[in-house]
């Protein structure tokens, strides 16, 4: 998960060397792309849950069946993404960035979305491996893709030697190429001999409408959770962007620094989805509960270490992206706020993952709706505009909301009502294996 967000972070660091206007453009354009992807990213998580529970129940062919239904969904989603791409310029205009920022945002988002079908396919393929407990394969592929991205970023952004200097567009092309390679690599592995033999990945390719409906029914609330959550951040970024380029650049740095915390938290959340799902599939709810609790303990220890780093090195973290004095001044104050923000963000991310592993997807969605749009944005406006706190005040309001959301998500998991949810039908053969 760290390696996935590193692509956008590397883009931001390298583009930040060009100037704060380019950095602000990549920040807004990248956040728009992730927002447009977010529903489909969330939708894909149902594949992880069903594969994990099928694997725990010993239904190995069902794992491949759910994988292929996810692949078919990714084809449809890819077509939708390419259609939506045509609305990028108008959407950027609605967000209202400063005139000098707009062209960079449009160019970056337009190019990034060309690889959207492969980005979503990568998610579905990775969920197969995570569902069966093999988290190393997606990690290795992601590291490979990041190495490609870093190399291409340098060549295409700055244009050393015979390469043309493409600036922001070069950063977008580099990340798009890395996304394509990532999906193709995972696809080649999933049909290799070990997975063909054990799971029948080349035999269970038929379209199963019942399985598709199951994935959509479970995945839709997760998708809405994701788009509500990330869309809230996009609206927040648009609000901050109207404050000025310095504030938007500092906000982008804040988001990128936070990504180095919340993406590892997402990784631990995926582990919680997998283990809670596998244990429930195997009929061991007590071990499912312990897995969720342990995931929460681990992420809080990790987030505590990250908070210490943020508090000790705020200026260094900001200057990694941009050295403009005003951006550094604002960014340093935001990094200190991030130390608190990411603790409770990590808590809610992992607690929500544990709930999803059990099939409880509506509670996280409703909490995200209430917390993000009814608390986050009003508090950001109150502290940022009414109280005159600017971007620092806006993030103060966001932190208050995250504290409340983190505690609410944790208490929902502690209540234990998710134990009563049943996803796998009883009439299926629970002993099915392929040697």
C-alpha cells in the first residue's frame, strides 16, 4: 500500500522542483482522479471479502470464480472511466482553482485517466492474492511498478539527454505506464501454473451472474463509503484552493505526507479484511475478533511512531516537496496537525476493514456520510473562514471530525453485531479442494 501512494508522492516531489503552481496542479488533478476512481476502488473490496471467506471455507474454485467476475466488472468500469474522462476540464472548472493552476490540473488528470482501466484491473487482481493470504505478490509487483515510475518520472519530467522535458505531463505519463505494467504483471502471475493447479484460474472463467450480483451488493456500500470519503477531501481541496496557490500547495503537501501514514493503515486494513473473512469462513468467529483487535493495536503503534516523526521533522518533510518560504511556513503548521489527524484516521480505516471482512459494509458507509459531509466540511469552513484560520484552521476542523469518526468506527467493531452476518450460502460444498 505504501508503494501505491509513492507513485503520486514521487510525482509531487519531482514536480515540486518545477514550482509551487505545478505542485498545486498535480495535487488537485491527482485528487480528482482518485475521487473519480474511488467508488470503483471501494466496489472491488467485496472481491477480497468473498475470496477470503471462500478460502477459509476450503472452496478454492470459488476463489477463482469471484476473481473472474471481478475481472469482468473491471472491463465495464474501465469503459466508464474512459467516458468520464471527457468531463475532466469542466469538472476542474467547477472546483475553481486559480487560473495559473488549472491547465496543469487538467493535463495531469486527463493523462492519468487513460490508464484507469488498468488501475482498476490491478485492484481486482490484487484482491485475489490478498484474499488467499498471499500479500507478498502484490507488494513485489507494486515495488516493480514504482521503480518504473521513478525512472520514467526523471526522464519525462526533466528531459535529460535526448528525452524531451514534459513537466507535469511527463509525471502523468510515467504513472500511467507504471499502472499498465502493474496490471499486466499480476494478470500473468494469476494464470501461472501454481494458481491454475490449486484454484483453477483458467477453468473458472465463465460469467456467473449470481456471483456478480453478490459482489455488487456487498461492494456498492463500500464504493459509496470511498467516494463519500475521498470526495469530501476533493471538496475540501477545492475550498482551500480558493484561498490561494500557497495554501493549495501546502494542502497538497499535507495530503501527500498523510498518505505515507494512511496507506500503510490501508494495508493493515486489508490484512484485517482477509483474516476476519478467512476465520469467519472457517467458522471461527473468536479468532476473527482477535484478528480485528490485533490489527487495531498494530496500526495504533505504527501511527504513534509516525506522529513522533511528524512532530520532530515538520520542516524537513515540507521541504521534500517545495522550498517556497510561505509554503514551508504553512506546511510546517499543517504537519503538526497531521500528527494527531493520522492517529484517528488509522483507527477508523482499520476498524472499517475489520467490519468489511465480516460483511458489515453499511455501517462504515453511513459513518463516513455523517462524519465527512455533516461534520468535516462545516467544521473546516467554520475554523477556516468564520474564525479566519485559513488552511490551518480548516485542517483543525477536519481533525476534530476524524477524532469522532475514529472512535465511532472502533465502537461499532467492539459491539460485535457483525458476527451475525452470513455471506456464504450453506448449501455450497464446504470441503471442495483442487489438488
